[in-house]
């Protein structure tokens, strides 16, 4: 029997020279994703809302390393706001060929305790905005990559974050729906991180405790999430998949 060797380069997209838009890209996991895409030669557009100083610092850092980088400020409160972000991206850096929907809002609370403004904001930022941005992406790009950032909590039910969990579960379903509809030109995948960093203002130890047991005994760091995003962005043969990067947390 003769086995043919297929080099990895036959199954991946060269990211060098591609434009990548990363929502919530100025801080935390978003920053790591921007850095990883830049290392692959991407032109990086850093979206932010309130993290202007961090966006400036990141863009300066990327440019000092020879990366073409831009920052775009905008809220994700409505499809119209998302269209403005996308069009500003095109004006500054050209059509993006990679879209990473990373921005998210987390507010704990049960169905009874979550106020209308709180659940509306979470659904708009975590679900409606990614859908709107993917629609814009598909309208302008014939071939490209979309990666949605989820949460390993989509694999099970838990108390205390009802609307947040709902928004991420719905985004997981949208990932598969969009992957089928936008094939073959655009792949749509997702990464579901474990407890990487605690929500702003919360203690890491408490966040890890709430996250539950981790079979591998090691939580991922932002670089692990970024590597998964790059892997999915490079692949020509993966679409409609959710890649859990959580030390096995979703198994238990």
C-alpha cells in the first residue's frame, strides 16, 4: 500500500497580507489574538470601545514590529453600529478577510435577578453584533474566515449567568448555520475557552472555583486561545466546528 504525504501547507490559507478585524481586540484575550495574527503577517484592525489607551499601546507595539495596524472605536449596540465599524475598517485597511468576534459582555444573574437593560446588552453584544458583522462580512468578502469566541459553559447548564449562557449557546448554533450557508467561500468556526481570565473586577481564584474541575489540571492562557484562532483561520478544510480550549472542562 502506498501512502501519499500531504503537507500542511496544502490545507491552509496563508495569512500573510490578509486583513483581520478583531472585536474587543485591545485587551485580554483579544489582545493575544491580535498579536498572534500579526505574527502570521496579518494586517490587524483592533476594535475597541472603552479601552482607548490599550488600543493605542497595542497598535504602537504592532507597528514597531513591522505590522500594519489600525484601531477602530465603536459600540456593538445595534446592527447599524456594527455596519459603521465594518465600513470604517474597509476605509482604513480594505476588506477584512478574517473576522474574529471576540467582544463580549458578562453579567452574572438569574432570570429573576437580571434587569432588562442587562439582558438586552448581553444579547446585543454577544449575539446580535456577531450576526450583524458576519452579514456585513459575507456581503463584502467572497473568500474568508470567521472565528467566533464562545465559552466552554455552552456544553452544560449552570446557575448564575442565564442570559450570558443563552447568548453564547445561540452563537454556537449560529456558527453552524452560517458555516453551511456561507460555504464554500467562507469558513465559520468557533473557539470555546475555559476560565482564561476572570471577569473585570473579579478574583481569579473565585473565577477558577466557579469554573469547576479541569481534567488536565491546567487552565488555558490567552496565548492558547489565540493559537486556536490562528489554526482555524489557516484551515481550508474546517468549518462549522467548535474547538474547546479549556483543559477538558467541558467533559465534566
